[in-house]
C-alpha cells in the first residue's frame, strides 16, 4: 500500500514539476516580447473574451425568450419498461428489498 502511495506522490511531483517548467518557459517567452506586442496581444485576448461573453449572454437571452416559463408536472406511470438484467448487483439489491 505504501508503495502505491509513494508512486502516486512521485507522479504528482513529476506533474507539478512539468507544469512549473511549462509556466516558467511561457513566462520567459512573454517577457521577451516587446512591450507594444504585449499590449496588442493583451487587447486581442481581452477582446476575444468580451466577444465570447456577449455571444453567451445573447444565446441565453434568445433561448430563454423562446420558451414558456411553465413547469409541467405529470403523474409517474410506473417502473421503467426496460428488461431486467439477471445477475446485476442493482437487481439483487432491488429484489432483496422488495421481498421483505
């Protein structure tokens, strides 16, 4: 059991190290860009974020505006008409609880 836990810890450390190295690499590339390019890319990323946000808000408004805001409540007719599989754990539990 302890071997398994130690293996998971080393895997997590490897993953964390990989992610940290990736972040440092990306940060170094970002810093190496000229300031004007950084400003331009920041504006492009922010513009994309705003565009996606507006599209989502419009989509929500359109989808909720087309439907009626009523909830239909119907009577439950009974148990599902799916065939019962023999030998499944769920059936054994259901059958044992209904036989009591």
